[in-house]
C-alpha cells in the first residue's frame, strides 16, 4: 500500500506558484488577488478561510476577506458580490458556504461573474465542465485529478466508483473521471443514498472516491483488493486527547488501507489539494486563461 502524500504534492505545486508570483512582482507587476466573502461565525468556515488566507500568503497571492454578519440580507449580500464582480483589482473570489438559511445560496452563486468564479460553482462553469470545455474546475475534484496525475495512477478503462453526488464533489469528479482525458477515461458509477446493494458496487471499484459525509463509512469489506481509495471526507471527532478532537475521513482507514494499492490519508490528503487548486484557479483568472480579459 502506498500513501498518497497530499502535503508533499501540494507543497511542490505551491513552490511552483510562488516562483511565478515572484517573477510577476520582480517585473513590477501586481500579484494575483483572491478575495473571499465570509458570512457569520461558522467555526468550520472560519477555519477554511484562515487556511486559504495562509496558503495565499505563502505563495505571494494577495488575499482579502470580506466579513459580514449572519443577519445580512440577501440583497445586501448580492450587492457585495456585485462590488467584487466590478473591482478590477480582484481577479477571483469565493463565497464561503454554507450561507445562513434566509439566503438563497444558488442565487448568490449565480450572481458571481463566471470569469471570477474561482470555486467553479457558477452554472456556466459547471456547464462548461460537463461539456468538456475549459472552465474553472471546482477545487476539490480538481485537486483529486491533480493527485492522480502526480502519482501517475492509471485511470484509463478503470472502474471508478464515486460515493456521493453533491454539486461540489461527487457530481463534478464523476464527470472529470469519465472525460476523454488523462487522468480520466474511466468507467464511472455514481452512488448516492438511494443506491441499492452499495457494498457490492464499491467492491468492484478499481478507484473508489468517497465523498459521502459519514465518518468511517467505507469499511474493508466494501473495497476490492488493490483498489485506489480517495477519501474526501473531513470530520472533526471529539476525543480525550490534549487537543480534544481528531480529524478523520469517510473511510475507515485502519481496516481499508492494507487492502489498497494507494490511499489518501485524512488529514494530509485531498483537503490540502483543494486549497492548492483554488490558488491555481486564481492564477488562471489572473492570466485570463479561461475567459480572456
Ligand atoms: P454532501 O453534500 O453532504 O453529499 C453527500 C452525498 O453522499 C449525497 O449525494 C448523499 O446522497 C450521499 N450519501 C449520504 N449518505 C449516504 C449513504 N448512507 N449511502 C450512500 N450515499 C450516501 O457532501 P459533500 O459536500 O460532497 O461532502 C462530502 C464529504 O467531503 C464531507 O465530509 C465534507 O466535509 C467533505 N469535503 C471535503 C473537502 C476537502 O477539501 N477535502 C471539500 C468538500 C467536502 P443523496 O444525494 O441521495 O442525499
């Protein structure tokens, strides 16, 4: 079994980004600028935003956070999105999810200028993804594809089973894995809560991608000998350790790892790649690679 080291891969990519940013600054240019809108005080969102800000700082990308109280009205939030859409100094921005219940998240995401939608959640970017056209890929699926590529994992003709059909992970990764590309060219089965005989399907997977949101859900008897297992889940579990908690994934790592050819750890796997993908999308926005400026 080989552990796919998300830390090592992401650090290498971050170094490459830092070199490009330094070159821009040395040539007298302004570095790329990523902004984030954060509504309310959700602790997980605060943690994500803080780690995105740290990652930007580490590679020389400018980052700004626009914080709003949880009781901001939908109209005010849409105005905040318009402000960033029109700010020429900002190349790309994200709206951190989840949003408070009184705000229609779809409406907010659809208000983002697709050219600045570095999270890739706008219907235009999702539609382009589905058609195989250049687009900002949602960061987590893009990070998984990068991991497979960097590890040199063969995906062509393989049976890839995706657990979960969310718009941010399951659905886009299933599209990417079935694309005519490398990585890609897999035969994909997408499973969800209404899937029957789930274990018999996951047990056929050459590549199993778990994005189900249930800690330790994937057990050894659900996995084929020699499978590649990508664990997208992130769960904070309270315990009696000094820290008071530990982070775990959707896969029961200890029982599953011995059966795998490759597996991603949690933490230290997909999560780190997600942030790097966001930085890469910001660079694409800066260079006008998807939507020429
Ligand atoms: P989500 O929106 O909650 O979707 C979960 C999916 O799993 C749904 O499609 C659901 O089916 C399916 N599901 C739930 N229970 C199931 C069961 N017992 N059997 C079969 N399918 C089941 O999740 P998400 O946003 O994609 O996130 C998934 C996990 O990834 C979470 O732990 C999240 O924290 C983590 N995550 C990590 C990163 C990262 O950077 N590493 C990024 C995003 C998310 P239905 O559609 O039928 O309800």
